[in-house]
C-alpha cells in the first residue's frame, strides 16, 4: 500500500523492495494495533469480572495462551513465507476456500466493529474535556465520531506517506502515559486494598467460583490482545518474512508487560467494588484517585492519542485483509481493486459505510464500549483457532520444516482457542453465526466470478451449521430468550 512505502533492499534477494516495511515499523504496527482503547478501560472491565486472585489466574492463562498464538504466527511466517495475509491465508491453506473466506470475513467484521467501539470510547474521552459527549453515544458524540471517521477515509484514499513512521511516533505517544501510570501506581499501591476479598467470596467459594470469574474475564483479555497477528496481516509488505515473526513476539511481550502492570496496580490503588463502578475510560478514574483531577485529564489525553493511532492502523489493516482474498478469488473482485495511490478503495468504502451504520445503531440502542468489544472479540475467536489448528496440521505433515516445538505450540494454541470459545459462551457464539452467514453472498459472488464450484460437500455442512445457529439466535433475539 502506498501508505507504507519505504525504500529498502531485500536481504534475501539483494533487490530494491519499494513498498516494504522494516522490523521496527512492524513492531510498532503490532504494538499500535494491540494498544488502542482496551488497556485504558481495563480496570473497570476486569473488576466487574474477577477478584485479584482469579484475575492473576486468568492473566496466567491468557498470557500463556496468547504467547502460544504469537508463536503460531511467528513459526508460520518463517516456515511458510509464501502464504499472505495471516489469519486468512493459514485458514485457507489448511481447511479450504470457504473456511479461508470465513476466517477473513470474521476477522474483518471483528476489526471494524472494534473500530466502532474505539470511536465510542474516543468520544467518551473527549467528554472529559467537553460537555455533551456522555458515554460516547450521544447525538453530538455520534456526529463528531462520524466526521472523524470520514476524515480518516479521505486521508487513506489519498495515500498517507510514511504511515509506518507516523504509526511509530503515535505508538510512543500512547505508551508514554501508560508508563507514567505504572510509575505512579507503584507508589500509590496499597497491599491491604489489593488483598481484600482476594478470591471473590461475594461470588462464591471453591474452584468453581474461581473458574467462573476467570471465564468472565476472557473476552476482555482477548480484546486487549487483538492485533497480536497484526504483523502477519502485512506479511506481503514485510522486508523479510523473518521480520514478521520477530515483530510478533517483540510486540506481544511488550504489551503483556504493560497490561499486567496496569491491571494489577489498579487493584491496589482502589478497592475492587469502586473500580467496577468507574466509567470509561476507567484508568482515568484510577489515576485521579492516586494524584487528583489532573490524573483523569492526563489519561484521557493519552487515550485520545492512542485511539487516533489505533484507528489509523486498523483502518489500514481492514482494507488489507479484504484485498488479498479478493485478489485470490474468494471475495468479489471489486474489493481487491486499488486506486492510483495503491489503496484498495472499494474495500475501504464498504468498511467505512458499515462503521457509519453501526455508529448510528449505537445511538439508538445505547450500546456501550464493553458490549461492542465483547461482540468483536467473539468474532475473532474462529480465525485464531483456525491459525493454531493449521499450525498443528503443518507440524504433522511437514517434518522437514518443523520440529517438536512447532507441534507443541500448535496444540497449546488450539487448546487455548477452544477454551476461548467455551469462555465466550453460547450466546455470543450464536450471534456470531448470524454475521458469518451474512457473508456467504460475498463468497458465492466471488466463486461465480471465477466460474468455480461454490460449495463442496463438507462446505455445505458448514453452511447448514451456520444457518441453524443463526436461526436459533434470531429466534432467541425475537422472543427475548437470548440477549447480549
């Protein structure tokens, strides 16, 4: 994409590679896409789900599981450099055309719905400084969010020169307030507050109560790590495929350290019962408790910078994840067409249009940031699981390029992916089936353009499964038996 062009030399071929990005830019892309708004709302969301003890257990599970997924993307990037666009390419290579399409579709849905959540949170952050923005879904907030979104659209369509450098600068700007919070939190931390009701006796006692709390925090932890695969999405643009793997691990470890510090220190600054009542962005309330009113404004300003950068990264990634399957015949070809500045303009128009519709929907349905991120997190679970399962298949089938480590990483990543599906719960999974089913006309359109068979026998079975889950979800929505 023209936005990411730098002039470098490919170390593997020795030829100039215009349009490629460096390791540092890929690391910044990964960190920038993971650190958006999630970490700034973490204290309240986690306090609503778990006491300190289960929180630590949950972070251990999440850290280990997401590390395995990070290793999955690292190993696949190194061993299979010919596969592009990460979550889409691996699903297609391992499980066929429809599954590959569904992975790209689910990832795309998750990302743009997440961007709606980012825009809502951005407006809530502006509300710290300006009246009329409420929780980010007032009429004024939706109007301003819409203007900002279309400004991004115009910028991207025109091509943003040196976007990788811009993203790196913004990444530094978003990390700085978090580091300041950690330093202040170390001094404000009180052990007696942190250990009070350590295992959540109000929920219940015993292993079952701990497991319930751990489960309830899983979708939030997935959300704050979405973007761990960011470097792999841009694998075709990387200077070398080895850089994709290195960037994935470096970005993950950096973000994990920040998340743990911010979340655990918050539990020692304010009692859990008070954390759970904070509004978005809840990290502002924590710092205000520690240092006074200026703390809330400092965090809100940092969040605004963070969200602006994250929105830029994700809007670029959204266009990319549609471009590759469209150019490979699994999305309608018009979505793969690029304008004179090498931007997949049609894919961007479709994405922005849907973001706009959902922004308006949040106004009429009073959707909160937390509800949006739970839906977005649910939609990305299948693409993550498919990547891990493909790693297992590849490790078994191609012993010449893999070893025991590759198999272990794939198995543990798959176990974690299955655990996430369980933790998400039936309701969210049923709702995601509706979104997956809605995507099928795009797949049928693309296959007919290619004059190819649309579904094989196994794929028909998958279509029937999606349809059955979607029908049950719609029935539950209509009767009130199911709700988000």
